[in-house]
């Protein structure tokens, strides 16, 4: 369930390979010079990441809180995952990213999930808009989901190379519906949705090699998240704000290909989200190979 990651990666790649600002007399370049510039601009990129999370926290919920026998675990299951992204940049302002994410529960070894994503991002200088699609498939179960997302983000450039990126992402579940759970379809309601507003920062520590990446998020559910309730199912879907989240990451660039990243995070939810404590700490690490 990493669709937002694909979008933010796409935004980053779009900025990384964007051309330099035009100089005086740029319009007088010969046809041959223009062709050479276009050929020099990289039109594709790819990355492979693999990582571990101490908990699978997704949209405020501790997803793998139950073991393979259905018993509530005290803490929850850690997660091992691999993500592959391939991006295409048909213009310097447009990025299309295709991704695949495979995850395995380590405490709950029955939990296996595969997500396929398609995301498109267009940039207007420091402003970015995007939309995408995610297909979720939960192995060893009967659940799958189809989801759309829309993103807006803006990058502020501060002194000393510091960046601030406020963003808003809206997710909309196309189905199938949770009502058909027993015969094997959706995990949440059709036409339910989820909104998260985030503020991400980038703070250089040593050249372009080591930096800090703190973030803050505030989220709301629209019949998407379930909370505990006194009914036969033991839970109910609801609408309203449900959690806040803060964290800090430490990306370290080993070379032009390899980056390692570690993080710690804290989430507070006040709606009794199923299987999730009010306060939750977790962390993780990953290594990324970019081409």
C-alpha cells in the first residue's frame, strides 16, 4: 500500500532530470543543437528498493496486528518488502511511473501483499500535480482493491539548501465492496476515500550526501477506516479526522546508484481504529538502487 511513495518518487525524478533555465538567445539555436539537447536529456529512470518496517502502519492503522491464527498480538508484525519503479519522462515536465511492491509479514508469515501502481505527475516549476491508480492484492486471502489518487504539492526553497514540500493526497476506492467480503472481494467500502495533508522537509547535513527528512501528516477518513463498535461485526466505518503522524528520516547517499535510509515515526489516533493503539512508535530502514 505504497501509492503515495510512487507519486513522490515521480515528482523527485521529474525535478532531477529537468533541464536548466533558458538563456538569452536560446530561441536562436539551430535544429541540430536542439536535437542534441533533447538526446542529452534522460527520458527514463528506474529504481529498486528493499526494506524492513518494525510495523506495517498504513493510513493510521497497524495493519498486521493479528497473527496467522487470528489472535491479537501485543505489538504487531514487522514487514519485509521490495519496490520496483520504472519512470518515463516524455517531456521535462511530465513523468509516468510504473511500480510494483511486494511485502511479507515476518511475525505473521501468512500476510503477503502485492501492489501495482501507475502514477502521472506534471510540474509547473515548483508546483506539481499528479494522479494515479493502485491495484492491491492480498495473497492467502480473498481481498483485492482498485484505487485512484490525486496529488498536489509545492516545493519551497529556503536558504542553506533546505526544502519544504506541503502536499495533499486524496485516495478514492473504486471497489469491490466490503459487503461481499465473505465471498471474497473488497477490504473497504466502494466509493470510500481518504485524505492526507503532509509537510515534508529536506535539510542538508553534509554536502549532498547526508540529510534529514522530517515530516508531519494529518489525515481524515470518509467511510474508509474502520473503528471498534458495539455491533455484530465488531467494527464500523466512519467519517472524520482520525490520526496525526510525525517522523524523521536519514537518507545517506553512498554513490550515484546506492542510497540507504533509516527512519523513526510516531502516530496518534483518537478514533479507536481497529487493532491499533492510540499511540504507536515504529521505524525501519531501506536501501535503494537507482539507475
